[in-house]
C-alpha cells in the first residue's frame, strides 16, 4: 500500500518497500478567465432534488446519545481506541 502525505510544499510517500521519499508539489494550474456564474437557487434545488430524496433521515436519538456521551467524556472508551489502533499499527507495520 502506498501512503502519500502532503506537508510544507512537499509530498511524502511510502513506496511498497516501506521507504519514504519526498517530492516537491507542483502548483496546480489555474484556468484563465472569469469563473462561471453559479446557478440560481431554484436551478440547484431542481438539480439535486432527486438525490436529496435518497438521503436517510437523521437519527436524532443516536445523535443526542453520542453528544451526551461526548459531553460526559464517556464516548471514547479503551475498547474503541484499541479497535482503531490495531489496524493502524498493522498499516504502519508496528
């Protein structure tokens, strides 16, 4: 797996052999000329309305429970952290 991390004008990437290399990041090309005018609100709404119907409703009880756990400081548990760190350590070959 190749990982790339942009930092301070360079990109640091790991090769499949695990060695890290860095390369300068080239500035992106910017199109000349004026920016196109964004569509008006009605046109945008008509364009995205079909996709908006497919978005599932917000699960308010879940959101409220998670917010309460975060406020109490009980959301992050040792089990959750261990479950996150195991795959990360494997990716980093630690």
